[in-house]
C-alpha cells in the first residue's frame, strides 16, 4: 500500500501527463520510473546517501540541466521535464517501460525499471479517470 504522499504523487504525475497531452502509456512509464528512482517520494538532498545532486520524484540533477532544485522538486515540473525527454525517444510508446525509461534517465542500472511496470500500470489505471 502507498502512503498519502506516494498516492498524491501518482495523481500529480497523471495530472501532469494529461496536461502535456499524453496518454496513459506515458503516465505508466513516468510512474514506473518514479517508483524506481524515488519510490514515488519527492526526495530532497539526501546528503551522503544522495546520488550526486539528484532530487525529486525522478532523481533529476540540476547539474545535468533538468532545472533548479526548486523546479525539480515540483512534481508537475519534474514530470513535464521527464515527459519532454520521453517524447524525444523514437517509438517510446511501443518500447518496454525499462527501455523507454533508460533512454530518458540514463541510469547506471538500466534494467531496474522493468520490475515496476505492472504496479505502475495498476496505479495509473486507478488514478487516470479520477484526476
């Protein structure tokens, strides 16, 4: 079961996906990515436990051009930033979640996203018509 924060972040990702004019598949990829990167928690700086300067739902890095720390820790902004990257991936809609997510995130653990696909699909299905 998700915490209130995690459920709110699923709703925020779905809302931002709709605002970006994308469909449920984009939201599933975004939610699955966030599950891997932050467990759907909007993470601030974690000190020594942090991966460089990674922040927010998607562990985006200001030093990599994702935005300011304030922007990256805004769920709508960070989701739109992720989706902007996703839209640049040719054929993203038909790719497995792990491949699409990796092309945007460039993670050191490219296969780690795969395990979240079913849960992400279930979470998005539950939130899509309610947001």
